[in-house]
C-alpha cells in the first residue's frame, strides 16, 4: 500500500500502567516489518516534541530484545502534567506551546503519531496533531478502564489481578485477627477496578462512585456476616467514593496538586464505631499500576498496536482503536473524548455482586417483575 507515510512517532501520555511497552513494541514491529516505515519513540509524552533539543529515540527491531514485552511502565517515559495549550511556566505565567510541538513534529519529519493514553490525553494530542498538520491514531490505556468506545483498555487486566491478589493476602490476616479489612483502590470517577476485583476477591462490601451508599447499610452487612459465624469481613472502596454526606477526600501534594485518597481511613473509623469490630485499612495506591503485564494485557496491547499502524496506513486519522465484542475496531475520537465511562449501576457487574449478597450501596435500579417477561 502506497499511503505516503514514511515516518511515524509513538508516545505514551498520562498515568502509567502495565502493557504500555507491549503496545510500543507492536507499533514498531508492524510499522517496520509490514510497511517499512521509520519509527520514533517520543520521550515523556508531548514534552519530547516541545523541549529543545527534542527528546526522542529511533525504534528499531533491535530495540526490543524480549524484556520490554514483560516489563510494566513505559520505557519512553510519560507525563500527566501541563496542557501544552495552557502550559504553566516557571515564572507563574501561562503559555501556549502548541506551536513548539508542531515545530518538533516537522523537525522529525513525522507523518503521523500513535498516542497511547486515556481520553484526556487523546483529546489534547488530537488538537496538537491538528495544529501540526499530521494524523493521529489513539490507543486506550488506563487501569480505571473508563475510556469510551472500548470494552477494555490496556492496563486494566493487570491492575485487577493485583487488587485481587491483595484481597487474597488480606483475607487470612483478617481471619486470624478477627478484623474488618478495608482495601482502598484506584478509581477517581469509575468503579470498574473495585467491582471486578471485589467480586473476584470475595469482598463483602464494594463501594463505587456511581452508587450511593449508607453507613448503616455498610454496618448492617458487616454485622450480618459476623452473625453468620464468620470472624472477619472484607471491604473494597474506590478512591473516588465520597463520604455519606457527599464530601470528597483529597490529599494535597507539593506544587498545589490534589489527588483523591483517604476514604478508606474515613470508613475505618465509622465502621469501628458502628459495629465494634476491629478495623484496618490498606491503601493500595500505585502498586496497582506496576508489575508484570498479564497475558490479557499483552494480547490486547499487541492487537491494539498492530491495528493502530494499519489505521495510519489507511489514513483513518482522528480515531482510536477499541476492543468491542471479539474484535479490534476503529472508533471516532469524538465518540471517545466525552469524559469518563462510568460503571453502569444497573449493569451485569453490579447485579452479579448483589446476587452474591455483596453490599454495593443502596438499590437505585428498578426491580423487574419476572412475571412480566413470561
């Protein structure tokens, strides 16, 4: 196929996760072996094209000796700070650095860019690529699995494996000491990690941002578990869950940044007061982002990387690759960059949890009359 493409770039943007290196590997292998293109890896997201000198490396077949497929994180580096259209400068001013990005693309002779990121990264990078006059194809990655247009994003499978293993490790110590163990997991806007790992890890209570809950409901479930003869209970809560009164828990960092965190400590105190149970909390944090990519994430990353290169060759720009059903498809970015994809409070996962007797918050879905379907 004579597409006119000669040189492409690939970068990672936003938070890291397992499987990113596998995507970069797939993009490089497919671009070189199938199309004969030159591939540049852009360092530290969009900053690699904004900084002078440019921060990049040429990717070849020899770049990948076998280890990158198995390694978490991203060897290209990434960033989740600073919108190049409104970039904070050291003197406190805000500067539009989009033209520096465009100039960087021209300096490298890029014909297209493959962006591995979440919906926020893809939204910003698509505007930057438009400014630079080059095409862009996105690859979804996020442990939160909250990108529209795809059933799964790179990094999600590994993260829920990590959380499930954490629950497997917390259960015996909870049983040994007759405690309620609370595990706070990532999930700012969506509860996909909490609900999937909570079900798999045998949690008694799962709290997610999409479903309102009551402390009475949590306490009642724990008292029921203990009354049934079990000496312990497991609670999973997403970091984006608010207090019963609707207040978010935020942690302030240097530089003025604020991140979610602390809801687990809040619940620990409340549960102990209301049930009399000895209660402990574990905040899993960035452990969920790291580790060896799971088999599923490696497969997904490989399929996404190959498809992204094919879309570049076909000049289907302004799209993201997505997994729908059993196939990799092209999804228009205007159907992707519309905010986080929330957990369906009336969907299969929440319904499964309720069917298992897990407390997932208050019931907000209409209850179907079985007789009405006969």
